[in-house]
């Protein structure tokens, strides 16, 4: 029995440690075979009419300013310059952020005797998830050439500017790590 309790304690500690290290889920897609060498400049595209779905994003100038700054920084790091007022950009950048309630069902391996509760029922967790989508469009053809997206839980993030800044920076940085550079 002591061995089982010790094993359970170690497993619980490992799960908690790993969940504390959980990172933002990111991915991206680029048009296959596209030559990025012809693209040098970018600017912001028209915002869409879709609200974020939550006033905490829609009406938060800190979030909006930080999001645009993080995207502009990553574009510059990858070799793209913001178009001057007199020149037409090669690329248009647009982002959209949403918040939605998610449900996570955590069913521990009952056969091995690892249970979250005394009766071994699955644990259901409700949380708010933020999703960020960044689109890059060829300004000449109006064709989408790259899309990146990130999703993460917003528990403890909303209303905390340091956490908002960290989450935005991590999401945008990891997402843009796949963006090809103009060569």
C-alpha cells in the first residue's frame, strides 16, 4: 500500500510539473512552392468586421497594441520592412483573436489504478481558450500565402498585463518561427 501511495505521489507530481510547463499550441501553413524572395515589405490589412467574441479583447487597447507590436517585431526579425506611407506593401498582415469556452475530459488510466478521484470518474474541466490567427496576404493578388495560429488556456491571463504580454509574445514568436524569410 505504501508503495502504491508513493507511486501515486510521484505520478501526481510529474503530471503537475508537466502541466505547469505546458506551452501554447501553435501551427502554420504556407503555400507550397511559393518564392518568398519577391516579398520585402508589409503593412496592416483592413480589420475584419468579426468581433473577438469577448470585450476583454475587443476593447483592450493594451492587448491590441501589444499584439500588433509583437507581429511587427517578428516580421522585422524575419527580414520584412514596414512599408512607408508612399509605397505599396508587398504583403498585408491581419490577425484575429477569439475566446471560447472549452471542455477537457481527463480520464486517468483506471486499469493501472491511477485515479483522480476516489471513484475513478473522469475529471471534467471547463476553461476559456484563446485562439489567435494571423494571415499574410499577397497585396497584389489578394491571395492568402501564410496562416499561423496559436491556442492556449487563458486561465489567469485575462486582466493580468504581464501574463497577457508573455502569452502574446510566446504565441507570436513560436508561430512566426515557421514564416519563411525573403532571401
